[in-house]
C-alpha cells in the first residue's frame, strides 16, 4: 500500500457524493487511503471501526455505487482509476485476483461488476431480486 493517494474532484464534488452524510464521505476517503494500488481493500470492517463509521455508512457507499463489495468481504473502489493514476511500472498488483476477475474496467476507468458474476457479489448492500411478484 502506498503512502499517498489522490481523490478526483469529479468524484468527490459530485451531487451523489455530496448528498451523503459527512460520516459516509469520511469513510470513503479512509477506504481510499487504505486500498491497494488497484483499489482493492481486504478489510473494510477494520476501516469502518477505526474511523467510527457505521455499517449504514458502508451500505450507503455500496448502494450509491462508490464501492463494489464481494462475498469474500473484499471491496473495490469503483472510481479508483479516476482518483489515482499510477505509472504502470509503479503499480503493485492486487492479491485479490478472484475478486478482480469479477469486475471490468470501463473505458472511462470506472470498475463495474461483470454481468456473469452479479449473483456472486454480496447482496448485503443491494438486493439481487428487484422483480415484482406475479399475480
């Protein structure tokens, strides 16, 4: 993990970000500081407890799409590549290869889940079934 991280104003000055409580915003910044060079964080609960945030703050980050949680407990910061532009020769690859295989990097640099893996992502933050019952 590096000692320096950056945050893009395009992300942290967006209405979606600014409409979240200050405790949720604070949690996002601390998760960004503790993530590895590819935006993965293996112990989000440790960061939540350390900064005095709540699980509701974490769930809000998930629902708003600022982090992507996995069943393993690992998360990835969705806008990592907008926030941090590291030289390829300086990047230390993530150890979370299974989780990395479940996401894709869009042309704009944002991480999003692969459609084939949607059912393997944790559903603690978003329901997996959004269908209305049939009559």
